[in-house]
């Protein structure tokens, strides 16, 4: 999601191929042996296979919303490291042999940092949306959707409002296109459409 957000905001057009990770096409594995998504293959053959790196690449080419001026590397690192670790173990306890409640509690401590910041301003780095918001809100969405009723009952009003606003945005709606999983030989689909 966050790679798509930056590609769309930057005005970068690309071919998009939706894949099922349970049936990874050979082209994905060939492009990036770690075979995770997203993977961006540039015209010169360069491969970028981390979503945040794709965001930076796209926005370094064109940043009409000045998203890069709203970057908090430490907050993004906390999201991509400790928060993602706890999110995965909360959301998929059977995969990790984990206690989901223990990881939910640990993740909530990190969300409380976001809550404190958002209680004072509309977005994570000020009044306008930037790369920090786009990099973090898809993960907060995953956390919230794991047990939506529980999440909505938590004392996180600023965070909940921020999340709702981003989820209701035209930008988010534009990236949430449902595509048929791609197979070898299928025609590529342009993104944005």
C-alpha cells in the first residue's frame, strides 16, 4: 500500500502485477530472490524490493506534495522494526507461536507515541500529510483490523481520527484497486489506471 501511495502521489506510471504469495510466479522470484512484495523493476533492470525504498525512489523523482519534507526516520524505523514485529505476532500468532495479547500490549505502547503526537497536530510531522504518515498508516490499519471492535474501544482518539481520515481519503481509495492475480503471459495493467 505505501509503495502504491508514493507512486501515485509522485505521478509515476508503472505496470502492476498482483501476485498471490501462495502461488508466486517465476517472474517474481527471478526479479527478487526473496520473493516478497512489492518489487519494482526499473527500465534499466534495477530492482527495488522494499516498500519504503520504492517510496523514496518515486518521491525523489517527483514530490509535488512535498512529502519528503515530512520525514521522521526514527518514527518510521520504530514502525518498520518493533511495531511490525509485534503486529505480525499479534495478527498471525499461529505462524509465530506467539501470545497475541502480549504482542498487542507491546504494539499499543508504540501506538501511544503516535497518539501523543497526533493529539497536538493533524499528522505525524505537522499539519500536512507526508511520507511518515503514508509509511505508517497502512500498518496501523492492519493492527486496527485485527480486532476492530477492541481497537475502536481504546483511548486513542487522535490516532483513530487520523486513521479514519486517511482511510476515507480519495488517495487511499485510488490505490485500493482489486486486481486479478497475474500469471505468466497476462497483459500488464497500468498503474495508476
